[in-house]
């Protein structure tokens, strides 16, 4: 990252993480693995990202432009959402399609979470 006049990182830690640090790779890989194993449903993974995006979007006051950190975080969350959305809905005869995941409560965002938009 290019430093500003004081020699500090102008983007801060949030931008560094949003670029795709090890933490992100571990999280993304873990969730994909849990979906493939049938421990987590695709819908639940999308719902988690939706909730996080709503919290991050809520940091921006009405009518104000998001900060660089907020924009970077939303960009990362959108990429994550797309990554989970690309997981096939059914794993075929192997039974790895989430049917062995027992719902303890109704899904927070219903049957089809959506990535929040500016609408």
C-alpha cells in the first residue's frame, strides 16, 4: 500500500484485509468445505454474508458516501457472496446437498438471501 505524507498506510488495516488476506482465504475455504460436507447450507452461508453486508452498509450515514474502508469491506463481502452463490445447489447422489442439516430455527433471511443494494 502506498504511504501518505506521514509514512502511514493511507488505507489502513481494512483495505489490506479487503484485498484478500489469509483470514479471508481461510474463511472462504472453510465455508465452502462446510457446504460441501453438508454441515452448512448454501442458503445459510449467503445469509451470513448478507447480515455482515447490512451491518457494514449501516456504518454509512444517510446521504453520505462510504469511506474507503467501508467500500473495500462491501466489495469483499460482495465477492464472498458471489463465491458462495456459485456453489451448485445439489451435489447429486452423494447426499452432500444440505438435506442432512437440521434447521433449529427458520432461516434469518428466508429462502433466498439477497446481497443488500443501495435501493
